[in-house]
């Protein structure tokens, strides 16, 4: 969707235990693709200044934005989506709720499927199974959600092949 992409900003919360690993892995993939990654840390509301972080992102001349999803970015998804729209930045998120709030693209685990599968575990535990004996499972179902209205507002053309792969397209 953004063929001239060379610099990508990643918005993340370093206080969440798994996000530093995700940012490191994202940086490795970006480097292998010849894309420079710019980190923008987001901390809890008492220590976070949205305007300062968003201003730094806007001044950094990034071509797109990645949001690493956690409780904080999810809670402030509307402000993040509004910033991306105001800055005319294509952004990708891991949760469909960002796209429902006006974001461009979400690709991540299908949380409804995870919740359904979790119910199976709860049922087994209520029937007497020991949690320690239950196997650890990885997500197996992922969803791609695209907001065509946001793409048009950003002047982007969504390739038809991507639209065909999408699980949900918001017009």
C-alpha cells in the first residue's frame, strides 16, 4: 500500500513485559527489508504526554506507523487513530478495534476465536482437569481488517489482492 516506505515509527509501551521483544523482532525484520524503524515509547497516563510523543513522531518524517498492542495503546486507540489521520500516516495495528475506530489496517489474532477456545479450557477445568495438564496452544486464526474509507482519505489504493484476502472490509 505504501511502495515508497523507508521509515516506520513504532508506538509501544515499554512497561508491558512482552513489547520490548516485539519491538526488537520488528526492528530485525525492518532492517532486513531495508526499512528504518523509529521507536516512540508510550508510558502510563500519569507519565505520558501524547502531544510530545506525537509531535516527535510527526517531526521524524516517518512514512507509516505500527502500534504494538497492549492495554495502554488499546485504551488510547482513538487518540492514536486520530493522530495517524491528522498526520496522514498509514498505520497498522494488531487489533480490529483500531480499524473500527477509523484506523487503516489491523492484522492479528482473532480474539473472538481465542475467547471461544478459552471457554473450552474453562469447561475442562470445571470438569476436574488440572490446568497444569492442559496443553499450551498458540493462536491459529488470524484476521485482516481494512478500512477503505481511511485509505481513500490518505490517498492510498488498496491492492485488489489484499482486499480479497481481508476477513473484513470497512467501506
